[in-house]
């Protein structure tokens, strides 16, 4: 029995040795990390953005009465043209006229009394204090007369601007209490609109720029409409990070009216901009960055500051320079100082001269 056990152990050892000689250990090979890259290039281009706005009149004046009374004249209706200085409303002024006549009579009497007391004072027949008292009465009468003349002037309301009547809110015969809104005058010789613009774009616009305008209600117009940027508001909304740009449309085309929708195409001046594909941009809690490839074919993390989006590309304001290789595919498991293999070198060599 011991001989049989010994023979079995010897056979097992021989079989193990034979298997080892026939199947050598497999060496583990490391697969290269493949990436695709582009070369960051500067391009000379303009940026266009479309914003929607609403047309409003250049000036719109709401007319209120400063005196109360019955409306005796209200001659203009909506869409009537009014010239500056035209009478647009009159109020009943009979009570004020009566008060004025009384005040004028008191003023004349005070004037006569003053002459008489001055003559008496010159002869020493009345004290100077009486002269002073009558002079005061005359001054008060003149002030009352002036106040009533002003109030009478308020009963005749004239147009402060030339324009058209956009609102008529009362009728002849109505009693208008003080500070009642009677009419609205609209100066539509020019129309304006205000649009919200992002903080990235607003600094690239200037007063005097000529954005294109499209009014849907008018359809296609030949030649196309052009407005003028007349004001850029200095403050930005702290929540939306947008500012307000005012655009004036002058002359006003036929059919254009306040309240219409207008589409504004803003265009920046032509400038050199460093652009990369938007998909190459990475984001983290520390900020934006891209993977770049150095001369040793190693990946590096490069922080960048971005600007405007241009179609499927994004502007790089700082962090990159022209000619740097930027990774556009192959981000999985990519980290700083990792050796990579670029798979589109030939394609880049063919495209770079054209760019």
C-alpha cells in the first residue's frame, strides 16, 4: 500500500509540471487611453442675439385737471391729431370769474384808500401805521387776484405736446373732480422698445449701434427695418444678471403701433474670439476647465474663463492661447498627467492650415 500512494503522488507532480510547461503565464497589457483633440483657434466674427420687445410711444402724456368743475369742452377723440398748444379741455369757470371780479374790486378799493391815506399822512392828519395797513391790504388783494387768474388758467387745458389722442376717459358734461385723468396724448413720431440683454453681451453694445427690427404684424418689409440704440441702462438686475437696452425706431413705418411685438436682432462689432466646442468644456465646484495635451502627450487640467455661446461653440476669455490642443472626446477616466494617444492627428494636420 505505501508503494501505491507514493506512485500516485509522483504521477500528480509530473502532471502538474507538464501543465506548467505547456501554459506559460499571460502577461497583462495596458490599453492606451485614446482621445480626440482640436486646436484652439481665433476667429474673426460678430455675435448675433435675438430679443423680443414691445413697441411704445416716444412720449405719452396723461392729462389731468388741476381745478374741479363741469367739463364744458372736450373736442378730441381717440386717434385725433393734436398740435402743441391746442385746447383739449375746458371746465366751467363762472364761479372763479365771480370770485375774480370781487377780488379785483377789493384791489381797486385798496388802491384808492392807499392814495387817500398817503395824502393825509403827508399833511400829518393820519399816522404812518394806517398807510402801512392799507398797503398790506392792497398787496393781499393783488395776490388774491393773481391766484384766481392762475386758477382760471387751469380751467383751460392745452396740449403740452403734438401727437394723437390715445385715450379719452371722460365726456362733456361730466363733473371732473380735481386731478381726474381726462385724456392721454401720445407722440408716435418715434417708437421705442426696451429689451433685456445678458451681462456678457451688454458690454459689447454701444449707443448708436443699428440693430435689425422685425415687426410680426407688418410682415416682411423691404428694405428691412433698422433701429438705433439710444440708451444703455447702467444697472443690471442682480437676480437675472441682465441689463436694459433702449432702441428707437424712426421713422415709423406705416402700420407700426405702440403695443406691437418687435423682434430685435442685436449684433456686436467684429472681433477676434478664441472658440472651442462647447462639449469640450468641463465643470466642477472650482470652476470651468478643459483637458489639454502637452508636448509629452500627457493630459493636463487647464482652468478657463468663458464668454458668449456661439452656436455649438463657446468663447474662451482667458486660460487658453491659440494653438493649444484641447480634448474633445475621451474624457472617461482621464486625469492630470495621464499618458494619452491622440487618434485624430492626421485630420488635424489637414484642417489647421484652412482654419
